[in-house]
């Protein structure tokens, strides 16, 4: 059944819209601070497992497989809330993360640990956030 624009945007039916590769974008933030921790993709299985288990699951495009955040690192993201955007093509996961847990494979708490700097007539460069 295809939902109307009004049903999709204002209705109560959960109807995530996966792209042509069967993926949906997922933004993960710290449930306490609101900091963006990471961006990843979920397929239908990853989204369902995230909802059912309360732990964040994703689809790895580079490895071509489903993965649970923390399955090798121990840095599990405990889901506190899941939201979907207005046209149901992007997921927002608010996750609990403690001071010892990191979200980034580099060892940083967040994958967004660098800022893009720019000065007139210069090529942009990155600075590390403290």
C-alpha cells in the first residue's frame, strides 16, 4: 500500500523509505549532551534489530554486512529513543554513551571531531576539536 504525502508526513503509520540500495540514513546523537556521535546506514534488518534489541545496528556498505555497534570494540550504543524525519527517509537515534565509550573507530568519542576552517583565498583545512 502506498501512503499519500499527508499520511507519510502526518500519519501514525511507520513506513520507512529505504533508498534503491535498501538503505536508510541514520544519525546517532548522545542522548544526554545532544552531540552528534556518528552517521551510518541501516537496512531493514538493522532498523528492526535496533528497535527490538535497544542496541544500535547498522549496515556496513564497505563490508557488505550487518553489524551491531560494539560487537568487536565493546562500545555499544544503548538506544534511548528513535525518531524518523518528516518524509520517513532518515532515522535519528538518541543513544546512551558513557565516558569510557567512544562512537568512532578512531578512538574519538564522536566521528565528528574535526572542524573545517576556511580563510578567504585559501584552501579549506581541518582542525581537531578539543
